[in-house]
C-alpha cells in the first residue's frame, strides 16, 4: 500500500484532528490540542466526525498507531 503525502493546511486555518484507539479499544477523534473530540464504536464513525469538524479536509486528519485518550481541555474557571 502506498501512502500519499498531502500538503498540510496553513497553521490555524483548519484544526488538526488525531484519530486512534484508546486502551479500551474505542475509537477516539480529537482536536490535536484537545479543544473538542469524541468516542466512537468504529473507525468510520471517528473519521466521519473528524471530517465534519474540520470542514472536510482529510489532509488535516492524523491516524495514530499508538493509543490515545479523549482528553478535552476547557478554558473555563471555577471561582
């Protein structure tokens, strides 16, 4: 199988999304910095979510072979 290298989008123009499996075997799709994401039953669902969230830019989706976890970071503060 040949891998096609695509020109990455300009930084900040399209969110980079990583897709992979967590330690329980669920599929995870999340923005690289953790600003959004989700858990999915299948790879197809995770990729579909990633495409919708990044405006249909497959070149900005990175599929990982190592485990990843859904780690969403928020900017909200509790007082």
